[in-house]
C-alpha cells in the first residue's frame, strides 16, 4: 500500500472518530459541570442546615439567659421596696442597670440570630429547589450521554484499535506532518486534487505536481494549505 493510501485510510478513521466526538458534543463537559454544581449546592445546603441547628441551640441558650436576667431584675426591683438606706438602694439600682445593659446586648444578639436564621431558611429553601431542578436536568443529561456512549462505544473502541494499527504502518515523520496539518486544518489533512486545484483550499496545483499526485509514488502537499494531495481515478 502506498503512503498516500495509508494516510487516506487514517483520515477516514479519524473522520469517523470525529463524528462520534461531535455526536457527544459538549455533553460530557455539561454533565461534569452539572455534577460539580450539584455537589456544591449539596455542600451549601448541608452547611446551611448545620448552621441552622447551631442557631437554634444558641437562640435557646440566649432565651434562657434572657429569662434568667429578667427574673433577677424583677427580684432586685422587689428588693428596692425592702431596703432601709440609700446605700443599699443605690447598690440594687446599680445592679439592675448592669443587668439591663446585659439584657440589651443579649436581645440584640437574639435578633441577629433570628435575622440570620430567617435568611438562612430562605437560602436553603431556594438552594433545595435549585438542586431538585438541577438533579432532574442532570439525570436527563446523564441518561442521554450514557445512551449515546453505549451506542458509540463499540464503534469507537474498534476505530481506536484500527487507528493504532494504521499509524504503525506510516513513517513517523509523515505521521507527525499529518497530525500537524490535521490540527491546523480542522481535522482534514489529505484532500483530492480536482482537475488542477487543491480540494481543500482551491489553490492552483502545477501540472508537474498533479502528475506526481496521479502516480502516487511520493507524497505531495499543497503549497498553500500544506495538505496532502491525492488523485481519485474514479
């Protein structure tokens, strides 16, 4: 088999592999991105729920502290009526003021917890709704991807095996040149000569080169686009 024939056969294999890749499209990337989003949302929801439990516990502790301080304030107020001198009265009043100041701080903290809790509940609810929608989308895309991959898996495996068998038949320097052209020219490394024009870029091919291409003894390339040239006698 002539070198150009080996290259043509390799391109046929590569074209079929490219068709499979295009069939899957960017679906694998989208599925992976959805999986990452799902994981991120799940972590955020779990983190939010953990924080909600902490807020519940902290709020409960604060409520007990507030009740305790209110009880102490009422007790001190009752004692104000029982004191017998100004010194005792002032001492009780000072303690009441101190407790009220502490109570104010606890109530502010309690309101902060309540506000954070309300915002967090809304956030977790929204994220759970998004997760449900995303999970449904992910299941649908996974199903589609698995179906496409199953349908093309055997063919892809055979083509990859055929490609490996084909490249060992081609000189390494020619193979490297083929792959460079393939990368630069949208996957098309070898094209037919149409009369005296390159089938890839339309550039004029000199008669001497056309004659060489028709013989197929040595590989010839287009001076304009660098693609390998072949002649289809049919």
